């Protein structure tokens, strides 16, 4: 990374962290008193929009989206591959209103985590797999019934570009249990915003939204089928992105 790019990255993080503090304090004070849809727009979407704008303007991370026409009217479960922090910001702008499955440690991050706690997250302890799955099914089902999208990164952690994609079945099970559509998403954000370190490089993130997958039932076979459809679509789409 060049010295000039390094300075741009430092500026980006200074602006992002400062905005997080300035944005979070009033949101913490007033967010709980707002209806959820308005709260989502003010507490989360506005700041995520700023974060994506800063990434594009300061460090040159642009994006191109295809498949917006595939998003159904009925809120469902978003199953996206996870490579960086960028997609956690960007997907808030595409699927709204939403909540997401997160590790509970994020809620302890000063300012950002405190404000994020207002967004009805499904905060789990990843070291307790069984209770985490039960929590996803119980709270995720409630969120879907409230008309919210549920964002799940079924790899469980960020995976570097080019590494094999392996999805857990929790998101598919949630969709099947609630007869909700699954929308698969594939992207290559990790090529420009790596999962480790502070380095960034300019480029265009390719974001592909796949056709909705409609569960055929709630039985284990239906869950496996929906899970494999989503995983296979993301795997194939990632191969196509890498070959371009």
C-alpha cells in the first residue's frame, strides 16, 4: 500500500470513528422512543449510508449491484457470504427494514454497539451452538412476523476471497420454519476491504442478488434442499466474479 493510500485509509477511519460517536450519542438518547421503521432509518441506515459514502469517496471503494429485481415484496432471510465489514454496512441499505444475526460482543463496542442494540439484533454467543440456533429460530421468527428482513452470514465468520464457502443451515431452517423466502447474495468486498488489518484498496465491489428461494416445507429434507440451493448459487456466482 502506497503512502498516499495509507493516508487516505487513516483519514477514512478518523472520519468513520468520529461520525460514529457524533451519530450514536443522540441516537441512544432518542432512538428508543421512535417507531422501529423510523428508528432503523435514523439509527442505522443513515450512518451506514455515510460509511459506504466515505469508503467510496475517501478510499475509492465503489460498488455495482445486479439482481435488485429479484428481491421479493415479502421480507425473508438474506444469506450472504461474509468477507469484510463493508457488506455489513451496505446490505442495510438494500434490504429494509431489517435486523441481523450478530455475535453479542458487538453490542459492547462503545457508542456503535450501544446504538446497534436499539435495532432488535439477534445477538448470540457463538460458543454455544445449540442455544444460538434456538435463539435464531425463536427471535428470528418473531422478527419475520414483524415484517423485518433477517440478515444471516451463514459462514459464521469472515472468509477471505478464494477460500471455500461453507454455509451453516441455521438461516435456511429459519426461513423454512416461517415459510419465508431466502435471498442469496454474493459479493467480493474482501478484495478491497480485507478481513484483517487496516489496509484498503480502491476498486468496485460486485454485489449479486440471486433469485428468491421459496421453501417447500419445514421438514429436514426441505431445509437441506433450500440450504444447498442458496450455498450452490453463492459458490457458483463467486466463481464467476473471480473469473472476470
